């Protein structure tokens, strides 16, 4: 636990000591509000709901989360610090969890900084705060899912650009499995039970649950299991690849 | 004690380390010597638990690197090749992180870090980002990280690589000083370094141990060991060669005089010749040679008994040749 905390603190600190963190936060805030106000025409609708805000999160995370996570392991491997890290008396899981949670918290901080959105809807009318809360939770879980995927691919290569591109593609696939156009397409060729099963694996399907204001334990369990599964795969990859 | 038992590591079809065994005890400074690609780093990565061996194992202070890696790591201070560190951090934060993971907290942690920064002369750059430091300072940061917990075992992979001569000397002194109560393995391809700091040297070539002994022992395996290099003034080379070859236990004599084309050699207008006398195996020829010269009343300008050349031993052992 001590080592987990040490890694987490080190990682978080290094985010805020580099300009990249602030650039990321600014881009995240600009992009979320830009989409909400200019594409979804939030004000013109004059409806006190944050739906037009949260609807964009999957698509923004698709690029922003891999941008945060791409360096997690590829940089350690490239610069050789991984040799330092794994010859300190620290377990693989402590290091893995520490790095993952730090990046997740960092995205969480960016998410919390979107609170002016909540103030705006509160000004427009009386929104359902339950839905807003569950939507935020869903958004955070979705970010965790994307991040876990990115972590895994960043362990596979020393090249951050490759790690970014593969992560975006993989996240896109995890998302699309449940998006309307794709499920309609599947329905045409596959039996319904199969296409339903496939879309049940999608980030999108489970993200939508939260947007309806329901905190369904199945959606939570889904995201947590995806994260744990990806991190377990990550651990295996690191074991094999760390010394290359 | 570090005990390495039949350690082997393959990378695909390459046998980077091939069945290496040795033990190192307290107070020893073992120089791990070999050309690039010999398998020095790979061996060290296995001893420090970073790389799993293909077969064989090692124990550090009684802890098996495969079965008890965390216990082994706690006892080791390791400086990886080219001393990597988190370059976006400053020196102080980096060492505080290492100290935390090493299990120190509160005042003890702070004191440890302060003390090690003093030992390694890092105080002036304490709050500087590691990325902006010169190679010499970065190396010191690596050392500080490795020495922080006052480990019993130190594994240093090319500790003086990339340093200037003064810094090299500084590092060697530091290592010698530490070596008294610790057990140190350092790798290098610089032979003077082994002679300067190591109490024992292991030469490896292509993943195998090809020699193991003190630097003096290794040097004595050189063809040059016990040979005499002689400079004589005003003596004809022909006469000198013919005479010296008959001295007892002299195996052969070679003429090292620079040829006339190379300018020859002269001293005060007289010709100087330079000869080398090789002894028969295991014999000493200094006394006999000296009395022979005395008897001839030749004028001597130089008389050196060669200790042997580690370079030569190293070269012959690692190029497939055989040293005597
Ligand atoms: N991660 C790796 N993958 C493949 N081959 C490797 C790897 N690490 C080392 N080698 C090979 O193993 C051999 C020994 O390398 P190394 O231990 O680094 O040598 P040294 O440190 O003595 O210069 C070399 O032939 C090198 O190419
Ligand atoms: Mg090496």
C-alpha cells in the first residue's frame, strides 16, 4: 500500500509539473464546452439538462484518454526507468495500480473542472441532480475503461505514437460495438442474441445506462471488470516485455 | 554473499549468458570485464531480479532472486547501465521517491536524502530538473539512488561510462571506500579501472567466464609477464642479440628498435637499441640478464621487468586466442 501510494503521488506530481497537463485540461474543457454549446446548441434548447454535454464524452475521450495514457509504460521502457522501478522493492501490481489510478485521477480532476456546466443548467432551470451525478460517475468509469485499454497498449511498445494510434483504434472498437449504426448492421447478419451479446461488451451501451440516471450495478461491474481484465493483461505483457 | 549458480539467459537463438557461476563475498570488489555484448548487463539484470533467467539462479544475501525477489531487491543497490532516472523530476523529489519506496518515512526519509545528497555532492542541484543536468551529475543521481539505503550489495553497470577523467577518479575513490564493508560487482570494459579498484576480476566473453582471478593473477597470464625490456647505448644489435639469447632461461629475444625509416633512436649522438627478452615459462631472468650485461660492460639506458599487460590477456581471451 505504501508503494502504491508512492507511485501514485510521483505520477500525479509529474503530471502537474509538466505543461502537458495544463494543455490537456484546457483542451478538455474547451472541447467539452465547445461541443455542448456550438454543436448541441445547448442554450438555444433552453432545457435544463446536461445530456448535450455528456453525449460528447465518449468521442472526446476517444482521443484525449489515449493522449494521457500513451506514455504510461512506453516512456518507462524507452528511457529505461522501468529497470529502476522494478529493481526497487515494489511489486508489479503496486506499480501498475499506482500509475493507472494516478492517470485516472488526473482525468477525474479535468472532469471535476467542468462544474461550471452544472452551474449553467442550474441557472437555466431545475435540473435532475441525480441524473447529473450518475452521468458524471458514468463518464468517469468510461474514462477508466479507455485508460485501461490505453495502458495495455502502452506496455506493448516503446513508441508513444504507435501506442497512441493503437489505443485509439482499440477504444474506437470497444465503443462502436454498441453504437446504433453498428448494432443495426450486426442485426441484419447475425441472430439477435449474438448481436445483443456483442453490444453488451461495448463501452457505449454501459455508458448510456448512467446517462438515464440509473446507477445499475451491472454497468459498474462491467467497467470495473474491464479495467481489472485490461490491467491483468497489462501485467502479463509487462512481465514479458519489460526487459526488451 | 552473492552466489550465482549456472545462470543462463537466451534471447531467441542468442545465448547472452551461458551457464555462469561464481560467488562474491563481503569486502570484495568484483570487476566484471568483457567486450561489448559479452553479457555483462544481462547477468547483472538477472542478479538484480529485473530479468528472469532462462535457467539457473542467483542468491543475494541468502534470498533467491526468483523465489524472493522483493527481499533480494531490498538488499541491493543497483546502478543500471547509463543510469536512467525520472528526468522530469528534480533531484530531491526523485531521491525522496526512492527513499519512500525503500521504506523510510518522516524525518528519517528526509535525513537520508539530505545525507546522500551530501555524500554524492548533489546539494547544489537539489532542485534542478534531472533532465537539465550534465552526464556527470546524472550519474551521481544514479549513485545516490543506489546508495540511499546503505545496501550490503552494490551492482554497478559501467559506473564510470561517459565521465571525464576527474569524475572517473572520483567515482573510483567512492567505490573503493564503500568496498571495505560491502560486496560490490561492477562491470566495465576499461581495464585500468579493474586494476585501480577491483580486488578480483572475472572476464567474460560470449556469455561465458573465460578467466577469474585477482588483477595480478590475470596479468601474470600475459605473454609479457616477466619479460625484460632493455635499452642499450652504443651496442651493435647483432652482438647484443647473439649474446643475450644465450643467457640462462631466456627463451627468445626480439629487437624493438625503431627502424631507420622511422627515424631510428639516438642519444647524445650514439645509437640506442631496444630489445625484449622473454623468459622460459615460469622462470625469472632479471638477475642473469643484469649480470651478463655487467660482465659485458654495456651502457644501459633502460631496464624494465614487465608485469604483464592486462590488455593483452583480455584481448587473447575474448578473441578466441589462448593466453599462456
Ligand atoms: N532485450 C534483448 N533482446 C535481445 N537480445 C538482447 C537483449 N539484451 C541483450 N541482448 C543480447 O545479449 C548479448 C549480451 O548483451 P549485454 O548483456 O547487454 O552485453 P554487455 O553488457 O556485456 O555489453 C548481446 O548480444 C545483446 O545483443
Ligand atoms: Mg552492458
